[in-house]
C-alpha cells in the first residue's frame, strides 16, 4: 500500500510540473502583450519597454521559465497584473465559491444518476430503461450555456422563482448547480447502467442467484459494489474537470468562482493569474484522482497488488 501511494504521488508531481510548463509556454506564444494593457493608450515606446522590463517580458522565454520555476518551488506565484495582489490570494478567495457549486452539482448528479442507472440495468429493455436512456442522451446533448440561459429566462425571468445571479444563499445556488449537474447526471447514469449490465452477466452473480439469495442482496452486495468502480473513476474525473472548468456556467450566472476569475484574467492577459489558475486546477485534479485511487484500494485490494 505504501509503494502504491508513493507511485501515485510521484505521478502527481510529474503532472503538476508538466501542466505548469504547458501553461507557461502557451501563454507566451498566443497574441497579445500584457504590458500594453497596463499602460494608457497614448503610452510611448520607452514606457512600454520599461513596463516589459519591469514585468520580465524582455528576457528570452527560457530565462522567463527558469525564473518562474524557481519562484514556483518557493510557492511564489507572483502578483496579478490586473489587480496588483498575490495571485494565490485571489484564487483562495474565489475557490470556495467554485467548490460549493461543484460539490452540490455532483451531489445532485450522483444522488439521481446512480439509482436511475441501476433501474435501467435491472429493467433492461423495459419502458424505464428506454426513458432513462433517452433522458441521458438529452442531458449529454444539451449545451450547458444554452441550458443555463433557458433556465434564467424561464425560472428566473418569466416565473420569478429564483434570482438570475448572485452568491451567498441557497436561492442563488440552485440554478447554476442544476445547470452543471445535468450533463454529469446523464453521463454517470449511462455508465452505471453499462457497468451494472456487465457485472450482472458474471458467473458469481449467477452462482449467488442459484444459491437462492434474495435479489436485493445479489444486487447490492455482489453487483453494486463491483459496478461502482468504473463509476467512481468517472465521478472523480468529472469533479476535477468541473473544479477547473466551470467557466461558462459561472460566467452566465455571475458566480464569483475560479471560472469567472479565469475569464477576467484571460481578458487582461494576466500571465501570473492564469498560470496560478492552471496549477491550482491541475493540483485539484491530481488530488481528486489520488482519492479515487485510494477508494479503489478500499473497494478492491487486488488493484493495489496488480498496480
């Protein structure tokens, strides 16, 4: 178990270094100069040169990366060019809002999707199975930005049941959380159905039924536990993806999270801010996948031995 954890930690370190490097170099090659955004429109070339020198943009790109990597080792991620405060300070201020939104979106998705997937598998080729499959296809087909705007127009504007934007209460959370949950709900329910069907055809399930065990015990003790492993993988991956990429939903609902902060940082070519956001997103993704790996080991000890 100890070697299993050490291997996963080493892999996580490689992922973080790779993500930081990719973010750094891609930002340097895309069009746009953050120095011009920091100065007035009538700034002279000398003022522009001084600003670029102060920001370290006049150095060769490899020299810039070495400086950045050294700072990152000492947990110095620089100040936001737009706001002039430490970038990690801004991220820590916005992270709780995104974490709350993603947490409740995944709770909604998991609580609804797993029972639906189990129902569809147990009632294969029935009306319930077809209904779940159609709803899942619709949930994966509808773009989140369209769904969010339709919910705002229908529930917030026409019926005036919930606010369109805001942060701090349950009323503000319902619409963006549901918007994020729909796609995850559809994805998890389809995967749960597929996993259940695979496990239901295994020999040990037929043996359990042949022994006369009640169907509930067969389903929940023998089938559900094994069908849950690929579903846990998907839940972990989707949670990490949402934490780093709930940009559109947060922007539509003016939710003050990492997604909203990302849009603002891109608009201002805020290099330190964007790089810090990428690192935090990668770190969250790595942590979630590490937790998923540990859950694997808890559910099935053979995974630790095989890996």
